């Protein structure tokens, strides 16, 4: 079994704000919109854990996948949880820049038949 430090991430992650060391957002590689955020919790029993929030709300993505959150022990595990949710939600879809939505990969564009 591999450790959290060996988790490979597929999306780009950056600090949410320059002055916050333990707070990050991930970005959809196609649209450039934020899809999720994770940060270290400082509250109660969850202090020291990494809370992750899947925040993508694109028309065309399944509603059940839009609002997800949880806690992980490490930042890489939190980022991976967001990525896993993102890739499940966008599986079989393509981004349509004209409408800013994700469409099924086939049958949604009458001009191309895709």
C-alpha cells in the first residue's frame, strides 16, 4: 500500500489566498473555474484534519455530485477526494465553451452530431 505522500494528483492546485499556508483550491483544467477547496480545520474534534469541499456547479453535471465534503488526514488525500468526485461527475462529458456547460459526449450538439 502506498502512503499519502505518494498520491498522484491530476489537477492543478494553488493557494486560495497568498497569506494562507494551509488553504488550497483546485481548478477545472478546461474552463479554469474552481472545482473544490481544502484547508486544515482548526475547530473542535476536527482540528488538524483537512476538510475538503467539492464546489463545482456546472450545468450538465449530476446534481448528486455537486455538493460533497469530508475530512482527510493529509492534504494530498483531501485533494484526491475532490479529484475523484470531479472525475466521476465529468466522466463521459465534454465541456462546451459556448454555453459554459458540460454535455454528454454524444448527441448534444446538432451541428456536429457530438
